[in-house]
């Protein structure tokens, strides 16, 4: 939720300032817009790309994967921040297409530190019911947390038919 909020504030800082100040002086509006930008929630985007789906699962998976990822993010940010150690307070993980494998790997462990999951046309599995159930289990558990209001989850799908495995539409319906 913070990423969309920070992006909205960045894009709409001046219109928001204008709305708050009315038809005030342009210098005041610009100053208010700068204050909005300064006090907007800090958001860091940390991206990874490994190619095919299997490569994601091989590199990011298992019960300690999330701890390792958070440690890597904190270390990278700590090198750039002179004010002391940096700690991840809220975490959203997103993926498109084959990247869902990385998210699935992170969801294999303790998911309490993941505040949001966003999958954009990227949740696939076997069409065999038992195998699909097993492959989607980490996503189903997280979806249950989201349904209880403990987390946020957004899954989008397209009408693309991959043929040999379940489409993002089929897997989204499975979660529902």
C-alpha cells in the first residue's frame, strides 16, 4: 500500500497542494508540494530478474529465503545511508509472469513479515488437481491471511492460454 501511496503523492503533489491551499500564490503551492514530497512515505524498490520460472524457485525458496532477502535489502540500503542501520518495516513483494516462482519461494516460510503480495498475470501451476493444490498452497495460505484482513493480496490475470499448464485465470479462480 505504501508504494502506490508514495507514487500518488509524487505524481499529485502539486494538485494536492493546490487543493489544500485553494487558489493561493504559486510559490506557496510549490513550497507545499515540496513538503508533501519530503514527508511522503519512503519507499524502496528492489528488483531481481533470473529468467525462467525454475531459476526463481532455485534462487529464492525455502524457510529462510525471506530473512536472506530482507538482510540483503538492509545491507544494500545501509551502505547508502549515513544515519545508521536501516531496517525494513513494511514489505510488499510483487511479480509478473515467471517471477511468481520467487514469490512462492518467499511464501514457503513465515509470511508475517510480508505485508502485501501483488501478482500481475503471473500465477501458474499444473492442471492436475492434486499437483495444482500443492503448487498453489503457499499462495492459498497467504490469500487466507488477506481474506482475514491481516495482509493485502492482489492477483491479476489475462486471457492468455499457455496450453501445457494452468493459466493465470485458472489459478486465480483456484484461489477464490
